[in-house]
């Protein structure tokens, strides 16, 4: 399995588990677009290309780990796992 497919599968499982969101192609594309158009709050830099990001989808605040190089969601974080700048109000 390719890395991008594995990341997508993992993100889909975590979105369902942690936010009850069915991560269809349209939803996935919309969340990625929100992050790329700076509608998300960049948080903690994990590596040179991976960031924790806060974004919104249908009025819900989402905490995700985003791969900038692959332009892909890696996983969805539970709100209680996030601290600092990411938790602050928009």
C-alpha cells in the first residue's frame, strides 16, 4: 500500500472514531482546502513538513495532523490532546 493511501485510511478511521465524520472525498478535499487557504490555525510544527492544525468543518472545530508536502491529512486528534496556541479561541 502506498504511503498516501495508508495515511488516508488512517485519517478516515480516526475521523469516524473521534469526530463521527465520514471522510468522503468531498469532505477530505474541503478540509484540505480550508487548511491551504489559511482558514486553519497552524499550531505546533512536528517535523519540517508535518504540522498540528486547528480547522473547522460544518461549524465543528477539528484538530488534525497535516502533511504539507503530500497535502494530506495524517490523523485527527482529540481536543483534550491539544494544548497551547492551538486550543485558543479564533
